[in-house]
């Protein structure tokens, strides 16, 4: 995180991997599904209105961190990619939400 | 993932930007609301349309066609056309909404829905088979079609839904199912007119209350 030392200290508890608008929206969207459910790449892209390349980049980062898991399946027309939130990813999002809540509670308006 | 042409451009998009925590909280909240709305297979509006259509107008039409009968002679044909037409429209609308909400979603929840569909089908078919058996055994039209018809199949379907919601610990939905079972059961004491009229009106009110509670919960979430 860039910025003043105060800003750096303030944002320290926030997971930098999640603290990016697109990745935050990806995790929140996947977290709205029931545990163990997967979402197709196409539906996720439509919901978030991201370009395929942009979405792939963010998904790779989240997958490298173990927050999501992607799998390719044959759907009759070709290979389809679907993604699911891992237990680690759900826990990370919960921790991020809690940290954000604490942070905003401490911030003066 | 087959499209990778703008990956490099995207790699830096939004990365390392100083996202304000307040802005992050706003994004989180908006994304949560949007996801819940888009994944919801039973949006409140659809519930209201279903309630008003099937119970108020469908059951109401059957009740209206019989309300001045001194001796039971059954509902008018037009009222049954209205009832089954509304049931068909409601089922199609519900199916379209559910398919839209679950498009691209697979996994355990999808398999659960298929199993639940089988449970509902078994309950409904079982109730209707018993209805046929009652008539076959000589039970009067008044009981078989006037009292049993509008209530028992509904109770059977609501009981399956109650079981599913009890397992999921969905207390609001469980309350709705119990409310429908209670209304339909009590209405049988009042003969064919009560069974159609009270079940229609009571279930409509229960479902409207459910839709209102859902909307309040969505706004609070």
C-alpha cells in the first residue's frame, strides 16, 4: 500500500489481495453461493461486467492464494470453466470484512 | 478460460490502488446485495404474483362460482380454467425465475434441488392418487373435490417444503409452510365453500406477509 505511514498502518490488517475492487466483488459474489457450489466463468463475467482477460487475471491471483478453485468440465459444446470459493477463501473474506468493520468503526467521519 | 488477449493490460488494472476503506465497504455491500438478488430463485415479486394469482384469483374464482349454491354441484368450468391457467402461468414464471437465478451454478445445491423436486412430485402425485381412490370408493363429490381437492394436495406439498426448510434452519420459510398447512387444515371444517374461500384468502395473506418480510430482510442485509 502506498501513501502516508498513517494510511499504511491503518490499512495493514486488510488483506491486500482482497482489497482490490474487482477481487472483492469476485469473492463476495462467490460467497453468496452455497458452500461447495460452483459458478461458471461466463455467468461470473456477466454479473461483474469485467472483460474476460481482466477476470482471468484476478481469478489466477485468487487461485494462487488458495482463495478460489477453478475447474474445467466438458459441457457438450466445449470446455467450460467454473470457479468455487474455497474454505480458506471464505475465511479470508470473513476476516477481511471483520477487519474493515473494525477499521471503519475506528475512523472518525 | 480461453480468452487471454487483454490479460497483461488487466494485470495492472486496479492493482495497488489506494482503495479507501469506506469505498471498499460500499463495494462489499453493493456486491453482496447484487449477488443475493441475482441468485435468489424466489424473488419477492414472483412470490406476490404467485400468491395473488393462484390463491386470490384462482381459488377465489372457484369460490365465486359456488358461493350461491344451496346444494353442492361443483365449481363452474370457467372457474377451473381460471384456476389451472393461473397455476400454469405461476409455475412457468417460477421456473423461468429459478432457471435465471441458477444459470451457471452447479454443485451440491443443484443436486439438492433435483432431489427436492422428486420429493414434491411424490407428495403431489400421492395426494392426487388418494383423491382418485376416495372417489373410487364412493366418497361424495362434495368431499373429494370440494374439501379434499383444494386442501390436502396443498398440505402435502407444504409439508415437504416445511421439512426441507426445517433441515436448512430457514425459519421464515418454515413459518410460511406451517401457516399454509394451518389455514388449509382449518378451512376443511367449513365445507367446500370454506375450503376454497378460506384457503385462497388465508394462503394469499400468508404469502403476501412472506414477500413483505423478504423485502424487509433484503433491505436490512
